[in-house]
């Protein structure tokens, strides 16, 4: 698959190199779980391209569970070992993690999304970690989560309702969240930014279903980073998110 690109790194560890090649073959066969297993073995030998491909698998929703932190960890490892794509995009994730990426930049990145059947890994990792970081920084997490879940609760899409149930959050927490925000507050600005993020995804070639999933995943990651995450089920990859 084009997203996974050509090999950047060749390991002197024969077992790591063999595992990496097996992972590439599994990706070609669209056996993403098998690819994950092989790339993990290659990563044990510090294979730079395996780290980057693990970032892609985790960050694009190719696996049953959507682990954005695992995606980021593998991205940072790939950049540290000199993977050119990771080095090129490193400033984006570093900015997201220090709450300095910016909602305008997030919307601009979203507008360039294309239809692949999965989600753009760098967009998802940056959006999830930035929105979580900036909400925590300004003490806005609870208001943002309540707003987002209250808005989502009116959706007629079964997969959105299933997402809300998986959060494990009682409706009494988020009911009225749409009307709870103070104009100009941090939470108000963050939710405005998420609205622009969604509009940008809608105007891109991604498609509305994946766009809705992307926003749910951003909110779900925020929940996992808060005390509310204690009762939340794992975030789901693309195929599993829509199985309702």
C-alpha cells in the first residue's frame, strides 16, 4: 500500500529484517493484524521502518483497538532513529504534545485528507493529543466532553450512539452540555475549533462517515485521558467502529 511506502531502514539483525519483510507482505495482503505482529518483532531489533509502520497501523485505525499513544510512541522512536518522514513531521507532533499546534493548523491539516478507507495517521495522532493537551492545560476537558457528547447524542447514526455507550458516561453528565459553555471561554474556543475540524474533514475527500469517526475518536481520547476514562471501553479501529 502506498501509505506504507518504500523501506527506509535495513537492519543488520537478520531476524528483525525478516520480520519486517513479513510485515510488508502482510500489509500487501491487507492482513493488518498479522503485519502488526511482524512489525512488533522487527521493532524489538530497533528497526526504524518497523517503528514508522507501527505508527501508521495504530494511528490510522487499521487495528481492532485505536491506540493513539502507541502510535505516538512509535512515531517518536522512528524519528529518533532517523526515519525521514517521521523527522519531517516531528515538529507537528511535538507542537501537539505541548498544546501549541493550534486549531487553525488542525483544520488546515484535516482539509488535505483523502479517501483511503482508513484515517490519516498524522492527523489523528496530532488532533487527539493536541485537543487533549490544550483542554487539560486550560481546565476545559469536562466542558468540552459534555458539549461533544450532548451534540453527538442527537445523531441518528447507530455507530455514533454505540460510541457514546462505550464511553461509559451517564447521560446526566453531558445532558445540556451544548448550552453550558461560556462564550469566549477556553472550552468554547476548543469546541469551535472542533467544528472547524469537522467542516474541513467534510470538505475533504475523506467522506462523512470517517469524518464523524475522527471526531468521536478525538473525544474518546480526551475521555481516556480524564478520570471519566475509568469506565470507558477501548477506542476502536475503523472496521470495528462501524460494526453496530
